[in-house]
C-alpha cells in the first residue's frame, strides 16, 4: 500500500511535466538553442553579485574581504544534489550537523552549527529552514563563512546560507530531466523559460518536479513535489519588477541516528531504521514561499531595491524515536548491550510563518580622490510558530539489531512552545577606496528585537525585548591586479532562551529553575586574515580565522541530566583555523580543491570542568575536498570526474572520551554531451562511495544525546537531460 500511495502522489506531477513539455516543445522547435548541461567545475563564474548574502555592494566574491562559496545550478544538477546536505562536498569548511534521511537539513560552518531559525536567507530575506528546501528551482546557493552579525543581526557565528531562485531567461529554455538511482529514487523535472510581449518586456521561468523517494534504510519510501514560477517585467530601462513563488511538499519516514553502545561505537550499518514500527508515520514537510522585488535605477550611480517576502510552512513531525538507556540510568547513549528506550513522538500541524520587508539604497560618492560605495537598508520581519498538543511518550525498550514491535502511545501533552518574534533592523555600510590599492570596509547593523512564547494551552508565558548592535570592519590592499590581502573583524550576537521545562522532583532529564527565560545577549567575535589570487588559470585563497563564542550550560545540563539547573553562560567555544582553496584549469583538466585545519576547544566551563580543553562534539580537526575533471579528447563530449572527501577525527562525547575515526569517500561521474535527433542531450552516470566504505559520517549531540549517522553505501545514479 505504501508503494501505491507514493506512485499516486508523484505520477500526476510527472504527467503534467511531460504534457507541458510536449506542448511547449513544438512552439520552439524552430529555435536554435544550444542549452546543454555544462561542466560540474565552473571556473569563470565571476563577477558574481553578492549583495544579497554579504549586504555590502555588488562586487564579486573574489574582490571582497570575506570567505564564501557559491554553488551554481549546473553544479547542483551534475552532482545529483537534492538538499543542502548534498552540497557539503563542495566546501571544506562545511560539514554535517544532524542530517537524517527524511528530515530537514542542519549544517556546520567553521565548526558552528547554523541556527535554522536565524542563519538562512532566500533571495536575501530571512526564512525558517526547519523544512525541506528544494534545489530544483535554485540558481545558486551562497555560503558565507564567518560571523554574520553585520548581515543577519542575531545568528550563530558560523555563517549564512542564502538561496537564490532561477529567473526568466533571455533565450528560450525547454529542458526535461529524468534521473534514477540504485535505491529506487526516481525524479522527473522540467525547466522552462522565455520572454514575450512588446520588446520582450515580460519573462517567465517555470520549474516542475516530482520524485519517488527511497533509501537503503528500511521503511523509507516517500515522495515529493515542487511547483515554482518566477516572473519579471522590464517596465523600463531602469525599472525591473520580479515576482516568484514556490510550493513544495515532501513526505518520507525519517531515519533516527544510532548511538554509542556504552563506551563503544556500533557497526555503521546504513540499513537500520529504528523508526520502523508498524505505527510509524512519515514526516511531512509542506511550504509555500515567495517574494516580490522592485529595483529602480535612479542614475548611473544610485539605485533602490524594495522587497517583500513570505513563507508559510506546515509540518507533521513524527517518529519512533530512540533516546537513552533507562536500564542503566544513562541518557546520552544506548546501553552497552544495545538496549535503548523508544518513544512515540508526534507533533502534527506545526505552523511556521515568516514575513519580511526590506528597502535598500545603494550608490557611489566621490570626495576628491576618495571613492565611496555606500548603502543603507531597513529590514522588518515577523515570525509566528504555532504548535498543537503533541506526544512524546515512552513505549518500551528495544535492542539494536533485533528490533521488536512495541505498542504506540498517543497521549497528548504540550510539546512545542508557540513563539512570536518581530524585529526591525537598520544597516549601513561604506566601502572607501583611499587609493587604487587601499580600501576600508565599514558596516553596522542595529537590531530591535521582541520575542514572546508560551505552551499551546497558554501556560508558561515568557516575553522580552532587546536592542543589539553588530559592527564589522575590514581592510583590503591590492598588491597587483591579481593579488589582494585583507584583514577583517566583526561581532555576532545570539539570544538564547532557557528550555521551557520547569523543575520536577527526581526528573531523569534536565529541568530548569529559570525555564522559558531569555539569557542576556551573547556576543561572539571574529578576526580573519587572508590573501586572494585571481590569475587567469589559477585562482586560490588562503585565510586564517579566529572565533570566540560564549557558551551556555544548557547542553551540559542536558548531557548530564542536571535537575534542577539554572540556565546561564558557562565558558566559551573557541575555534581557530586555516582555510585554503584553489581552482586550476589547463587543457583538458580542471581541478578544484579546498582544505580546512581546525583547532576548536571548549574553555572555561564551571559546571563540567572535564570538557575544558576538549574538542567540541562533531567538529573534525581537518577536512579536505578535491575534484578533478578530464575531457576525453578521444570521445568528444565525454568528461570524467573524480571527487574525494576526507574528514578527520571528531569527538562523540563532550569530554572527548570517545572519538569518531576519520573517513574518506571517493565518487566518480561520467558525463556525455551529445545531440540526438537534433536535440542537445546530456547523459550522466555517477557512482557515489565507489569503494563502498562503511563509516559514521557525523556525531551530533542533540537534546543531550550522542547520535551517530552512517554514510550511505555505494550508490549508482543515472540521469538524462534534453534541451530543445
């Protein structure tokens, strides 16, 4: 029955894709369009506007004193990526943070977990990333690395992720894509774009996708659908109006992480799914997101941009969820014999709504020989998260490798906290070119924040207001037209709320005397020094960063099940590292490589001194990524690609007593560009984890529990894309 339901939800989308494709293909049959699937390794993608992610001017990433990565739609398609977790392979500073099959994404940048409520943007506007964000209609994904206070106000210090959508094309675009893999995933997608009307003033871009989902883990069949439309109107030479929106739905059972067996690592078996009870239900993530953008050029130096954005998310979050070992009175891992507690968790009808409006003014000013690029922006946003009563009930104990049927328990009680937040933010910047070689970058964001929360029944209400300022400054010196050195310094601010769990006598988990209260704003600081070289065939960057972030005792209280605990700040996380990246192209070869060497330490804890000097959990000491493309001259149109990822050892427990071994993964892709019956066609054959290595790819610590996620086994994928 599950298989039938999946086919019924996907194939109507697939039929619509095919019908729309056939209807539009005839209209453009006489148009000579050479659209094909380009190379995965894109060297010439600058100049690249970064205003939406950086918020300071429109210079290419290569000319700014920040570190970042841009992954474009061609790389996304060629790699077979479906979600943010699939793009981690492109940057050595990014790694997994709790990326379960069937759930939303978590990512770490420079060792810090990005906050899904505050560290994500879409078209430069804030969104909530506690959902599935499809990539089918995304033109590029921008990852800004480092303290993001200047760009986002309150946010975790690792960086920002910004999604930009595909916009109407100047030339007619008709592209049909079919992809499948060895686990049974099957994707059918369509991408249409064109311009019409007087002087081609109107444009559209339509993306439709339907996919049957499956994973090597048991009980993971599901489906997803996407419908996205982007329109624009070139009102005049100086005025552009853009409107876009997308509807996305994804339904699939999640796969919870494994955990330690006492003090030992279990076998990294990717086929195990603890969430496989007969009563297990899929996680359903549904959302409607859209923006309106008006851009007006006032003259050759000045322009203003106005944006409105909205996001409406609905989620059914459900799982048979493992947590702790009550038999041994240990709650951060499974029992040594493989026994663990299982809970019936459900939170149906979760609603997360976000609205934002932004007005920006940008321009140039000359004061004598000194040139200024200046700008100001006002951003107002409001979020409303609403939860019904849910279930989180103990249903018994299970044993790893011999799972048994247990009865469900849907007794309802307050689980999630209803949250309302509004913010008003004013940011200004000035990029001052003192000479053709020397520039200073100055920025400041001031945020006024109001938050309130309560359980769904109105109990335990909390509220607070804050005003925050986050400055940023940098210096760049252009040694030659190709060589630039830079230094930067900035602040980031986070505001945390103590979990709304009041003190209960003899509680087996952490409870709090100041439950539901906001802690004072925590200020993180980052300094960065680097060099960027932009030669024609070789581009490389080397940077050193240092981030110090105040840390609360909330994780410590959860890990040690301290009750009662008074939520407070307790020391800091200090991350220092070297980042290097390089791109080279010569003849038939294209090479891309990046490396991050990390020295991360937990310092100053009073609640648990054993963690002082230890590496924070799930932070590898080194990450290496490398990719090589070779165009086979003997077979025109054939390109062979190899991609290697290495992540070093990382801590499983806060005290460093258990470490996760380093791992390596090698992927291969063969791409063949050809023409079939006059239609440009690209075939892709990929083998991920070609050596079929078995390892745990990450060890996140969530909810006071150490989880382990195994890597996927060897997987074959085949894709074909045709363009008319």
